[in-house]
């Protein structure tokens, strides 16, 4: 099946419902991206890891103790008469104290929260990888088209030089220079075609993109909102921060568990049997409890130290993410400004190249000036394409970290811990 991505659609700017002032240049339709992502092995592996983490959280919430059944059968020889067939059966189980149940439940909920955040992190990484590979293909296609235009200009140079050589207004050396210039652009065009084919090969080897059309790069849009707004948004939506907070909650629950575990869990049991040829019936209740030692206090000490470490790690990550959020914003703003400057320079130098071509055809300018103008226009056009792709990449990175791109998919609901088997 082919998906036609027309230029008007690509230039369409979608305003997000949740954030009406944040706009997104449509590079890849969501439904198409979802189809490709469903076949991504990295994402499938992350989903499997999520299922395993949910099961582990359920194990943490469940009691580690099980019912223990015992049965013994024996023969007793009293020295006279037949032997006595006797048996004993029992059932016992260790029970968690209430404080340990609460600590285990809190630890399980923290583990479940960490698993959800880890899955969201994996999904964001999958989207980043897909968009990065897709933008590489779009950039390669745009560069290839650009060099195709430059080839036409170089061929026009050859024609113009040939006309002037025939009329005696130019030397054969100029024709050779124009031919060398054409060969150089042909080499660049070949490199661009190889780069585009390589980018497509990398994309298609990971995602089922067969039949998809490759459109031109859409124009970037300016970054709205302030740096403070983006920083607050990114920190509030940070999955990495959610993972660290969940780790802190789990460490605190572990400390509570170790504190409660200073008193061992009791084991209760019932038993019964027969002895003395069945004349004696035995029935009873058993209670046992380990005598706590120094190891339990040392475990609490270790857990408290781990909690302090987790709290300090949370503070560190918050500071790192604050700096990273600022950097993302500055990078997106800077790349957009760089693209606007590169676009202006490319348009000016392209006009200069056209004027130089006309002046040379009329005999008002030498070939060296024409070739220089062509080279400057080519360099500026390539810089504009590179800046355009960089601006899109940085802006989409900002959107992904703020969860403003496909938020329903990144934050898909999951089954509550209470519903786990």
C-alpha cells in the first residue's frame, strides 16, 4: 500500500488541541508512524520488558510465603505383639506482619510506576529513532534534488561557453574549466544519491516502509512560548524523572520493610495424627518465630543509606534535566534562526548566480566570476538544506521531551497493579 504525502499536506501546520499555542510542522503522519513503530523490534522488546516488570511488581506485592503441608507415616515396635502403624499430618504457613504488607505494596506500586515510565521512555526513544531516520531520508532527497538543479545550471554553463567559443569570444580553456566544474557537480550529485539510498536502506531495514513516498522537507516554524514554559513542561512530563522518583519511593519502601523486618514473621501451624494402634489421637497447634540477630539491623542500615543515595540521585537528575531542557530550547531557537539566515543567504546567492549566468552569456563577465557565483550558490543551498533538517530535528526533540507529539500513544493507559494476576 502506498501513502501519498503531498506537498500541501506536508506544509500544513497542525495546532495541538492540548496546547493551542504549540504548533507542529507535519513531517510524518501519526497513523503511518504507528504502523511502522508496531513492527519495530526495539519497541517490541521494550513491551516485553514492560510485561516482565509488571509481573515482578505483582510478585513484590504478593506474599513470599506459601502453605506447607507435611505428612509422616511410621511403624512402632513395642516388643510384643504386632507393630503399630502411626501417622502424623500438619499444615503451617508463615504470615507477614501488617507493616511488611504495607511496605511490600508500596514497593510494588513504585516498581509498577517505574515500569510505566520506562515503557514511555522506550516509546519516546523509538519515535526519536524513526523521526531521525525519516528526516535523514528527506534531507537526502532534498540534497539530491538540489544537486540535480545545479547540474542543469552547470550544463547551461557548458552551452554558454560553447557558444562564446564558437563566436571567438572565449578561449577553449574556459570550456575545459566549465567541463571540470560540471564533472565536480556530477560527483557531488552521485554522492548525494548514494547518501539518500543509504538513508533509505537504513530506514527500510528497520521499518516496513515499502511503497511510501518521499516528500520534500517542510519548512520549520518558530518556537513558541518562553524558555521557562518549556522547562516547566519538560520537567513535568519527564519519564526519566518519573523513573528516578519511583526508585526513591521503592528505596523508601525498602527501608520501611527492613524496619518492620526487625521483628520476624511468625509461623502458625496445625497438626494431627494417631499413635499406639490408633488408640491415641493427637491434634495440636504450633507457633514458631526466628530469634532476630544483628543481620536485620544491618539490613535496615543498608536500606536507609540506599534511600539517601536515591534522594541525592533525584536531586542530581532534576538539575541535569533542568539544564537539558534549557539546552533543548536554546538549540531549537538557534537552529530556527540559523535556518532563516541560511535561507536568506541561499536565495540571494541563487539570484547572484542567475545574474552572473546572464552577464556571462552577454559577454559582460568572465567565466571565473560565473563559476564562483555558482559555487557560492551551491554551498549556500546545501547549508540551507542542512539547517532546515537540523531545525526540524531540534524542534521535534523539544516536542518529544515535552510530550506534545503523539501524547496519547506515548502515555498509553496500562492495567492497574491491583488487577494484575
